[in-house]
């Protein structure tokens, strides 16, 4: 699969890379998304949810964590960044991290990956079961990813909202991505997830009208209107990696999008290199490597203890096998 982020570092020559630049979602076991070809039962999703997912390429699952846990998680992110949700003057300090991927600058990425609060959310049983419905297996590993505080756009603190793919859709990526809402994202004007289900459905026809040298990761969306996906604190969004998507511009006065990026994929338990990388990332509180994941230059994660894991958490990390 073509890599959309130059400079990512595969773990070994035998490892395929579903998620550019993020080793926690590398694999060599060629997983396939569930089709429920034999009418398998669902755990969390309803039949209507499943049909919506298949048709539109995304689904929102309500209340996979509690409102209290979402608020606790959001409070941690504000404190970690040294910003006050009630004091706008603290929101627009120059960021400590500059991304090689320039389009991520000012997008509000919080460079924290292995804190206790993030692992509490990854090991939430309902969240795990939602991904199990999408993959058709409970033997899943979680991504090791970061969070987001997306502030209203201000002069000197602008960013472009753009629709993109993280994978070349020509490769028919068998992967999903996810966002956990840690605060309500229902205001029409605030930042949040947007996507184009119509293009997801019509890709095979659409591509016939596109130039052969088109950008395989940033489509020409002329004629399409992005769907703004509303979420409430505690909701989980899962979207197919063939879904064109992006963070929309936050044009609100005072609403901040607070979210954690979480995905899961079938565990590659025989891939010992990858399993050890995951365990080391958790123990040493290290971020993934890649231009899209610069990490925290202040190494603030090392000020916190190693996250304690539940029995499920040990499995979604890879510490224990299923």
C-alpha cells in the first residue's frame, strides 16, 4: 500500500502498513472488515446501525463511555496543555510542536499517547464491542494515538479544513478509524468530523471522470457537500478508511472540539516485533514515529506513571494474548 506520509518507519520488511506513520496499526495478517456474510449476530450495533454503516461508511455509537468519564478525559487534556477552558487568553499560545505535515499546524493535536486516562477509554468494554461488530472478531488491538483540542479560528491561528483520505482508496484499504467525543460537538459552526458518504458510495464511477495524475489522497470534491457529523460527549465515531473525511473549520465563538482518536484492528499476535513495539510504547510512554506524529518535545508524558490496564486493556495492548 502506498504510504501517504513520507518518512514513516515500517517495523520490518514483512510488515504491511494500514495506517501511515503509526506503527500501532501496522500488521502483516491481512485483516478483512466484516461483511456478516453468514448472518453473524451483532454485539452493540443494531441492524439499522449496520445498514447505515454499510451504506454511508461511518457510524456513531452512543455512550460508549459515560459522560463523567468523558468530562474527566477532557479535563485532563486541558490541564496537560496548560490551558483553561474558561479563559480564552490561554487557548492561543504558540504550540510547542510544529508538524512536518503543515496542514496539521493549529489543528489542535495534543501530543499525548499513553496516559492512564487514554487507556481507560481504550479498554472501555462497549467501545471494544463496537469495533468487534465492525471487524467480526473480539480479538482486537487498539491504536496508540493522541487527542485533540480544536479551538475556534482566530487571526494568527488559522488552519484549512480539507477533505482527504489517509489511504489510497485504489488499494481498497481494509481498515477503520475512530474518534471518541469528549465534549459535545453539536453546534453547526464548531469544528468536528466531516465526510462525504456520497463520494464513498460513488467512488468507482467518480474516479472515471478524474485525471490519471490526480492526488490520490486529496480528492476534487466539486459538486459534493460534506456531511457534518454531530456527536455528544461519550459517543464513538467509526469510519471506513475509504471514506473521504476531514476536520471541519471551527467558526464558532467559543466552542472547543475535544476528542480522542481511537481505532482497533484484528490482533496480529504472531507478529512479535510489533507486539513488543506496542508494549514498549506503553511502558516507556513513547509516541508512534512519523511526520504526522511529532511527539511532545517537552516529554510531559514521562511525568506520569505507566498506565494501569484492566484484563481487557492488557489484551487490546498486546501484553496478554486472547
